[in-house]
């Protein structure tokens, strides 16, 4: 099991690198592009940066919790209250990311309308959809862990 969790820890670390690169290089350019495309909204540059940087912070919090969850698996405490808290945090972070990107969809719409590129709207819908899927995938084992913890507590009280 150690080899599998080591591989997954490496994947979690490598997932952080492209998001950091996007935050450094792409997000400021997206803000400038949105400001050029939607000049009647003077704060759109700041709004784009706030949306993407806040969602990046939530993404990194979720990655940290996923890393912690893998550590709990290594320590054989995967079915503990710590795992429940990590899964709850991952779920909440995914919901926050989804909400932020849904709030940013009008900007994608305006840019797509002005640039005559309807594919931009589809690209804008990918992140919220993926975040909702991650939230659901975090909620399913979360319910199982909560039930397991309840059963374990009852068993401990019985003995």
C-alpha cells in the first residue's frame, strides 16, 4: 500500500505545478484580455484575478487535504475523524471553486459574444462541472466514513 500512496502523493504534488504556472502566467493575461474585450466594466481585470486566485487557494487547500488523507492511509488511520474532516474540506473547497467559476461565467459569455467564439463558454463550464463531480466523489466516501465511525463508536461502547 505504501507504493500506491507514494505514487498518489507524487500525483498530488505534480497537480500543484500546472495550477501555479497558470496563476503566474495565464491569469494576469486573462484579466488583461477580459479588460480589453469588456471595456465598459472597468473592474473586470480585478474580478477575473479574484475569481481565479481565490479558486486556486481553494484548490491548494483541497490538495493539501488530499495529501493528508494519503498520510492517514499510510498510518492505518484512514477510518478516523481526521479523514472525515479532510473529506469535508475537500468537498467544501470543490463547491467553492464551482461557485466562483459559475459567478465568472458571465465574463466568459461576454468575451465569447464579442470574440464570436462560442467554445469559450464550454471551456468556462468545464471547471465548475469538474468541481461538482469532485464534490460528489468526496461526499460519497464521506457518508460511508461517518457511518463507519458511528458503528465503531457503538461497538466500542458495547464492549
